[in-house]
C-alpha cells in the first residue's frame, strides 16, 4: 500500500513528532496524561534529570552522550542557565543505563531539540520548587526573591541556598513543564562560547576515550571474523593458540572466534596466528560493484509516497521538461580510532563500557544475545575516538561481553583491528535519485517529481525483532538481524530531505524502500539527506542554467521562507557572489542549501574549487557557510559543527566509496579507502545567524548535504562538466571532461 503524507501533515508532524528511533520506546502513560516537551515525555520524573547536591553542586543526568559534537557542554549550559547557577557547579552524568534517563539514541542532530528542551523545563521546574521552599522559610513571596549562583535572597538581604534546601526539595515527582522559563533577554550562560568539557583530556593526552581505559586486572581481547559475509568455518585448531605467550582463554562459539591475553601485543599476535589457522569457505554473494545501483533497483521494493500534488495544466509549448539521475556509493564511517569496548562479569551480571550512541537499545540487544534480563546488563557510555552514526561501537560491545564471560571477574578490553573495522561495520547505504521537473516560459518550476531508491538507514540495536550485533549472527545458535525498518517522516531515513523545500505548484516524492541488504548498511551521518540534498541542489543549478538564471537568484525566486533566504544571502555575501560570473575552466564556485530535515537548521554553503584538467583532481580551496540553528547556545560549538560537517562532506564527496568484489569487501585500510588528508582540508568560514527566542535546532549534520552540492556545482561552474555520481574522483572527473 502506498502511504501519503501531505504538506500540511508534514508540517504538523514536524512540530510534534518525537521520533521513535531517536527517543526510544514510549513509556506507558496514565490515561489523559499531558504531553511533555522533548525527552521529558518518555522520562517524566524530575529527579531523573536534576539532583541538587548539599556540597554546592548540581548533578544533571542526560541520556544524550558526547560524540565530539559538544552536546554535553551545551546541555550543561542550558541547565545552569535555567537554575541560575554558575556553569562550574554543574556535574554532568550522561548515557548510563543505571543512572540516566532513556533518551534512545544520540543521533539525528536531536540532542538539543529533545534533550536540551527536556533539561530546560526540568531545570526551570527544579528552580521553581526551590524558590517556593525558600519563600516559606524566608516568609516572603516567591516572586519577590532573587537567585544568584544558587543563593536565594529577599529584598531585605535574608538568604538561603539551594544547597541548604536540598534535603527538603521535593524533586521526587513528575514534571509538569509548567514552571516559567527564562526569557532570552535574561540569558547569561546561553549564547556564550564556554569551553567544551570534553576537550582538555583530548588535547593533553589524558584518558579521554574508552580506548584509554585501564581497569585493575584488565585483560585484552581480539576477535577473528569470517573473511566475508557468506563464510562458514571449515576447520580450526585452537590448541596451538592456547600455548602462545600470555594466553588466558580462547573462545569459539559457532563462527565466533576470539582470544583473551594478559597484554595487548600478545592478543594481537594470537589474533594474527588464529586468523592464519582458521579455514573458511567463501561463496560469491555480493553484487558486481559497477552495477550495484541497477542491482538494488531490481530488488523488491515498497513505494512510500509523500506529496501527490500535480502541476498546473500547461501545454508542452508552455513548459520545458528536464530530468536527471544521481547516485551515491556505499560509504564507510572509517573511524580513525577503531571501535573499542570494555566488559566485566560479576555475579552473573555484566557491565559494558562503550562509545555507543544508544546505551539503552544496546543493553537490550546484549541482553537478548546473552539470554539475560535487562537488569543483568549495565551499559555505560565512554567517549570513543570516532563516531558519527552506527559504526562498530555496538558490535564490539557484544564482543567484549562474550570474551569477558570466559574469564569471569576480570575486565576485558576488546579493540577492533583496522581490517575488522572496515570489513564489518555497517556502511551508509548506496542510493539512486531520479528527478523530473518542468519549467514554464518564465523560468519558474511548475512541476517536480522526485524518486529515491534506498535500503534502510538504521539497523541499530533495539529493533522490534532480532538482534543487530554481528557476533549474535555468528554464534552456534545464531540470532537473526532485526527486520529493516523505515524511519518515518518528518525525520525520515532514505527520504530525509527528499521533499524539496522549494515552492513548486506540483510536487511529488516517492521513496522506494528496499528491505533486502546485499551489503550491511545502517546510519551514517545525515542518513539520506546527504545524497538527497546533493541531488536536489545539483538539479537546481541545472534548472537555473536551463532558465538562463543565476543559481542564487533562481533559488531565491522559489523560496518565501525568510530564514531560508537569509542564510543563502549571508553565505553569498561572505564571498561577494557575483551574479552571472563564469568559471575559468579550472576554477569555479557553487552553492548548496538545505533546511535540514525540513524543520531543523538552515545551512547554505559556497564552495570554491580548483580542477586539474590533466589529472581530474578536484581541490576545494574554500567553503563559506551560513547557518541558522535558532537560539544559539554555544556559538563556538555550533561553528565547530559546521566546520566538521564541511570537512567530512568534502572527504565523502571527493574520495570515499567502499569497494568490493563478488565475494568480499575490499576496502580494508587507508590505501583501499582513502580519506581527505590534512593538506587537502579547505579553508572554512562560518557565519552564524542567531535567533533569540526561537527553538534551538539540531545542527550536527546540517552542513553535509549543502557542502556536497556546493562542490559538485562548483566543479560544473569551473569546467562545464556536470557529474551526477559520487564521489567526484579523478577518474570520474577526467571522464566527464573528455
């Protein structure tokens, strides 16, 4: 059955939807319970978020975690602001199944939108409770009291502190979200570039990551995977491995092979020896790389339609039809720090330290894989040195739990090797996009049809059925992966940002959802938005050329949203955009724009490129970005997010694609999967547009799509060659130029 989502439905849903994939399973609510803002709706106890400590600090609990995006610092700023305490008093506890609220995954640029909104109202309510308590003790009306750094004063100077009131403050209640919050004009902490909490240890070589963890008596583990998806273990002799120096245990459970040693170099040596001794059968089960998009389109798919408007009735002489197809390859997370986890069993329970993006969903899948109850598994987040989507963090967490079970009582750290990380991580899905449009005689778009073919963009832990962890599939009693699911709009998965933001009288969008996955895929930063924005914004330039109109003016002609126009104009002004300027044959500039998820951050990027017509190499000289993320909490943090998104997208767009043959993945190292080098990083300039009083919007993923489109448009502007297939590799550019 084809599902329809009208523009009105979309707008309504965008304002109200709490995405199940990001927030986690809904808790059962009492009949008639009022809906609460953000993540409060699933975590309604005030004391689950805030604790006032008698020693003069405030402990803030959040289910969102730090992935290098600065979110935990920004969340601390929100809590400090609404509580009226200095930032230094805040102690953050994040992502711990034993201590924090269940906020599902830290993903989709929703930490501020949902987690920040929850903390805003929780902190305001805690402050209100403390004020009411102080009013009774000071015999004053609460509205006459003032608060400064946790000290509450009357006009006459009498005072009490949060810390003295904390034993009596009744935070053990359900949040109402009715306490007044601060007006933006009174903000003292929100809007400041407070240094990030996570940076000092990273800069000084401290224990910043789970890879740095050292626990008493800790052992070191490694896993030997099959060489390909469709492989069976034909022969293995573990006895020679058991005799190697430092060996504590070998583990074989079906196709799952692992070792535990006293020292890390001993674990690496044993893993190498075990890899050589294991004999596998391998069957050709992968599609041919050169035909992968056609192959995916040939598989059964389910059409999901959003918008079904038709354009005005114009004769063929009054309209000009254009169409184009675009593709994106499989792309890897390619974390520079391979995934890692530590696990320890005690008294029939296991604790796992992981850089997962979702401690609660991971706990559930580990419990199912180990046949334990959720109460027998604790997952605590520790930062990892690389994560932007569903990489190998969750898989290695189960590896660690399985290996540590063999040495009950001693913690085991499992560090993935580079080839394991590349070969077995879930990639960003390959995608195909088709756009058909029509221009009227005045150069306006009057009809627009968009189609995208894609697999699921989330096979994270926590699916409705099955277990989404590699080791669970390889056990002697294997578990099945969870059934692939569609992430519904307005957040979307493969169709994220597939509904063009431009105003067109006839507009249709269809996602062809392909359940079968010949290659393992899941969430990579932006999900489908990167490819969809690349396609839409590339096509907007093609339409502008057909209409003999400057690309900037063409976009503005089809927009009425003043915030969308403002970011486009700000990005253009930052580079002194000249309408009608022509490329030189080797140098050019291009623009890309997106309203992320059609309801989050607005971003426009102008890229300036240089193309070597002899080698086909493209170099991005500069990327200038303008962003509107609503009320800015931490300007430097927001700027960091734009910069990081631009740099990573530049790497994706110029270089990155997973390679494979009919049997196995061939991308196994930095030679077979090159990424942008430091010398190739462009100059990046960011202009921020603050919107005091507007909701803060997710920004971590917003720059990726516009950057890809800006680069592709700049290459076309420079050379006259339009390249519609990613990445813009030298071979592909040379072919287009010839």
